C-alpha cells in the first residue's frame, strides 16, 4: 500500500484489502512451478522482492537484498519465511509440536500458518510486537518492548525472533531477555542479516541518519551490521548456538527448489542449556 493510501485508509480496512488482493492475485498466478507451504498452494511464479543497496552487494549480506522468486503471490511469504517453516516442520529437528511459543515481530505469512496450525502444534502461541502508530494489530497480539519482555522466567519452549536484533541498540540485553524467558532446553530462532566477509560486527551508535545507516548497515533503521562473530555474541549471552544449513533439514533438493529458499541462508538456532 502506498503512503497516501496508508494515510487515508484505516489500518484494519487496509489489512482486509491486503488479504483480498492476495487472494485474487493467488488465483491469477496459480500453477505448478513453485509451492508455498505457508498458504498450501502452487503457483506459476513467485515475485522478486527485497531491495538492493551497494553495501548489501559489497558485503555479500545474507538475509537482505533483492532476490528473484522470493514472494508468494497468494500469501506474500518470503524465502526467509519458507526457510523457517522448513525448519519448524523438519523431522531432523524437534521444534513442533511444542508447548509454548513466543513469536516476536511475527512475519505475517508465518504467523497465519502458525495461527491456523496451533491447535495441532502448540498449546500456547503468543505474538509480541513493539507498538508503532498506523499499524493494525490483531487483538491477540501483545504489545511490548523486547528489552523488558512481560513474561516470567522460563515461560516458553520456543522463541522466534527474526530480523529484529539489528534494529535494537541494546541487542545483547534483548538476547538476555529471550534467554530469561526460555525454559531450560528451550530453543530460539534468531535470524539477522549478516556479512560472511565481515570478521567482526560493525556498529557505531553515532551513525543515526537514514543515509548513513543505509550506507553502512544496509537499511535505514538498522543500527549495526553483524559479521561472522554473530554466533559468539549469542554465546556470550548464555546460549548454545547451532548453525543450520538448508541441506541439513532433511528435504530433497526438488522440494527446496520448489519453495525457493536462498541456499546460502543459514539458520541461527540457539538453545538454553538444561
Ligand atoms: Zn503462500
């Protein structure tokens, strides 16, 4: 939705119109080339999506940039969403079914799938976001700050918190909050955009302008660019870290091609030790 429409169409109506548009577009593009496991339909094409900036190419940032065959026409899931879904349903890993999941800043397509599947997969599914004016929030979404999560210690078996930490100045405090609310043995999926050619995370909190953040970090509201030391940063805040490559998920190549994930994208899975 463009900025003008956003200003004049109430947020809830905008949400309904978006879903209607996706439904019509999904029917129009139905076909056989791609399969979207989040909406459960097949399509003749996925759309390009994401945006490019010079730093994204120069630093070979994973989890950012423009990709072909990225967006599902029917539910707008991205390659990143479909990769997380593959991990959640993988028989090689033991994520679902589970007791309690906290999904922070939920990706809409992943959220819809979890919401639809929760009676079989989860006893408790809570979505949490930080409030931003002008957005529509479902009534079951909890509004809170990741630096002060309003839940008791050891409340959740799973936390999904993707592409959030790069927006937060006190990211290590956020990591400790996630650690605190996980049960012993609980797992988190903590994706960030990162550069495999950057040895040490680059952050400079004095870089605050939109132009400079785009130039150095790859997005107007990112406060750092994570490097190869991202797993160490997670470990130093208590977690065990496993780096999961798509080919470790136990799916055949044909399936991974049909859901069109980025083969270079690894998943950072953290565990709170028992
Ligand atoms: Zn879809």
